[in-house]
C-alpha cells in the first residue's frame, strides 16, 4: 500500500497538479459567483383583473384580458419569481359608464425583491363599463342518445325551471334561455333523475353570473305501448275586458300514460291559457305573446300521468279594445 502511495505522490510532484487543481477550484467559485450576480429576465402572460367596480356595473369589453410582464434581475433574485407573485389590475372605482376609454394598468408585487425591475407590455387598456341587469330565463334540458327499444321519453322536468342571469346590459339582451349540459340516455328503459350543470359555453356565457349553476332533471322513460295521445283545443281564462284576444294556435297534443284497458278517465285533460299575466302592449297598442299552456284534469289532478304537451306555449294576439 505504501508503494502505491509513494507512486501517486511522485506523479503529483513531477506534473505540478496541485496548482492546476487550485486554478480549477477558483474558476468554479468565480463561475458560481457570476451565475448568481449576472442579470437576466423572464416573461409571463399575466391575467388582467378589475378592482373597485360597484356591483351595479359590469365590464362588457376590454382591449386586453392579459398582458406580457417582463421581470429583470439577477438569476438569484429571479429563481423564485413566478406568475403568482404579481397581480395586474385596473381601478374602476370611478368608471365612465357607457364609454369605451383607457384606464391605467397597475400592479401589486408579492414577495418580489425590490431590485427586480418590472416591465408591463402596455401602460393602459381600454374598458367599457355598462349597467348590470338581471333577467329571468328558462332552463332548456338537452338530451343525447336513445332510449331502449320500444321506449320513449316524456316531458323532462327541470328544477328550478327558471334561473336568473345577470351581467352587462348588452350581454343580457342576447340571452333568451340557457341550456343544460348533455343528459345521456344510454339506451335506458328507466326514468333518469340527475343533477346537471348549466352549459356556459354560449357567447358571453363566461362573463355572466347565474343564480344557479346546476339544476335537477327528471327524464321519464316509459314503454311506448303504455302511452296515449289526444288532441285538445285551448281555452282562455281571466280575460281582461280592456283587450281583445285571439288564439293563433288553437290546438295542442297531449301524451300521457294510459290507465290500461279501463281508460275511460284517460282523456279528460283540458288545456287553457291564463290571460291575467301582464304583457307589454308597446306603442302600437297590440302584442303577440307566447303564453304557457296549462292543463287541468279530474281523473289526474296532480298531472302525474302527463308525459308531454306540444306545444308548451301558444301564441296569443292581444289588442286594446276600441
């Protein structure tokens, strides 16, 4: 062992390896120092948020929803800097309602060293602030797929049947109804009860607020042989003597579960529309309104046997009586 040790020592002495090793060690120290102290930069796409906006208003338009931010500093300072360390916002505490104008972009830094410089790709963005309004809209269930053979679906029951949507006035004006996510039938032969989400993928959907984000649905599925269909006229109730009414859709179809061989009470369903609901007559003094058809029955007072009413709404022409 001593022999090998003496050989190694002799080689180190002859080739002057110690100075070379010292130089390499010092070079490593210098490289590490330079790496930590030299300047560099990193870039992030940062979302732009709104601050201070009164709940009675809503943003309907922004020239940019996110901006590029560049951080410049030493490698050591930047190594722990990320998207979560910075928030970009515009202060809308005093908005110019109805005007598409520029607002200053501001930022909040969180645990970013003071020596790190921050550069935002734009100093301001254009924003349109509108009045926030709310509207009651119907929830329309969306079915996908088929039932089992010789089975059919009845009227899908939705709870709640109507929800409120709110947002910028120009957005709400475009919304007449909302739809559910798809309800999969999967060749089922049994009634489906489920909770489904509201589909917000329509235009402006992600910019609106919903009073409920999901609804409960019941899809009746019954053997086709157990179903009967009748055609019924539509009557009117609670007419106001100040107006003249004209039913533009006088007939509807009702599908219902049969009572079997003894079905004498099956066909006593009566259809009507309630004319007491308020309507906007407009400047011309007349109006065509879609009114919901209501059903009454002596043999089925809770209407549990009804599967479908087509159409659900009928048109009524209303005119001020001269």
